[in-house]
């Protein structure tokens, strides 16, 4: 092989929330998974992820996905380097939670648990680029030519190896963007047809959904660092929405404040602090029926938070929901003093149409 790991994958920069015209570009679904470069060497496989170890090295994910290693060894010729995404499917949609669980045995029981998860929660490898094959590198070739090579190479593949769907038709791309969100499509990747592969460079584009919601502020988590005076600063605001039964559920957090704003928020919100003995919809809730913040699990310690009386409403941006929670951190837009907290309910959220990821992959 000419290319050896590690190689930084080519990255994507945000293009906003609407599709470009489509001239001179190809569109691909943006998968909700683990990005990786696949190195099929003579006797083994490296699944190089984007995460890094404590010493700064890019992590090889092959240990966690033995079923993918076995498939690559069987179906991909030695001396091949591919770009793709590791995903997990559950009930017709991509499930990032299930996928994340595949990495956890590394710090626990190791091999037996990894083998069990490979059987009970198998992953797939969705591939969209080829960097090398048969001793020839294609980094300098245009994307359009690289993809034609990839399509030829993928002809004999069978699941869990799949070729990512691609199109130059903006109308088809829009149908993916709007029609398969509920199946786990995170947005769209936009790739200039004439561009070479540029490791570590944000030379592609990405288009993601963005929506707004009015939510209730019911608490905050301290920042990892205190302020200059030693007082705690706001790390994130804890957000809630009411269900039809009038129960306030924790749906996520808003963060990304400057240091000065974090200190200001701690002072600004202090009058709303709920006394330890005072009732609060999350402190007094049954976690079996109401989502609450700071829950401990086998993967993380309980996260401390400060309860606030749920009297203030803010408007936030969010990309998509994962069950009853925001998939990623929400973005703070503005306070909404005109809104009654009790009116901030789940029924305000846009529900994307039902879809099945198999219908999208059938076109690949």
C-alpha cells in the first residue's frame, strides 16, 4: 500500500440550512454515524475514526466492529483505502445511541461483550469515496472520477457494505433532505465534482436542518471553570417542555456563551434559584415517567445542576429531535418574556414524515 494510516479525512464546512443550486456539485445524505477511513491491508483492516486517544493519536475502531472487519477482508481487495461512515440501524432508522454503545466494551469486559454486541447490534459501513486501489492513489483525481471508480469497485458488495447514494439533481437531494430525516439522515453533504481529495481540509459543504422552539428554563449546570472571583459561571442552560399531562420534561441544553456572558447569566439567574426545600418539577419527578437532567448511568457520573423556578421562557434553535430530546446542543436566540411557560409544549415541534432508511439505501 502507498497510503498508510493515519490520514486526516476531508471535512465539510456549514453552508447554512438551504440547498445550493447544484451546479457542479454532487449531493449525498449526511449520515448520523462515525466517520472513518477504511484501510484494507494485506492481512488486516484499519477503521480509522476521527476521535483521538489521550496521546493525540487517531483511534482505530476495528476492535469494536469485528463484523465489519470480517466483511471488508472478504469483499474489498487488499491495497484499498475507502472513505465512509459506520452506522447502526434499528427499526428502520439510524440509531446513534445503539452505535455509541458499540464503543463502550473497550473499558469494560472487552472481547466477550464486543462479540455479543456484534451479533445483537450489528453495524453497517456506508462508503462514499476511494483514495487508493491496487497500488494506485486517487487523491489528486476529481471527486467525479473517484466516485466512478468506487461504484465499479462496489458492484459485488453485499451488506453490511453499502454504496452511499449520490445525485447531481437538487430535486432528488431535497427529497432526501425533507423525506428521510425521521430515518436518521442528518442533512446533506455537498461535494464539488471537480475537486481532489484534500485530507484535513473543509473542502466540502454540509446542509443541516434548523428549527426554533420556545422552551422553559428550569435549571443550569456550572461551567468547568469558575469565574475570576471564584464564583460559579453558567456552563449550560437546562431546557424543558411540557407534555399533555402537564409534566415538564428535560429536553436538552443551550451553551456556547462567552466567558463574560457566563458570569452575567449566573448573576442574572440567581433570583430564580429554587430553594432546596421548595418543590421543583425535576427534583420531585419520577425519572421513570419524566426526563430529568443529571441522571447517572453506567457510562457517566451524575452531573450537578442548579434548579431554577420554571418561570422564564427562551427561544432556541435546534436541528432535530432524538426521541423526546434535542439531538445536539440547542442555540440560544433570545428571551421570550411574552410567553407563558405552561404554553411551551411538545406539540409546537415540527414532526418530520415517517420514513425508512432501507428505502433510501435501495437506490444505492
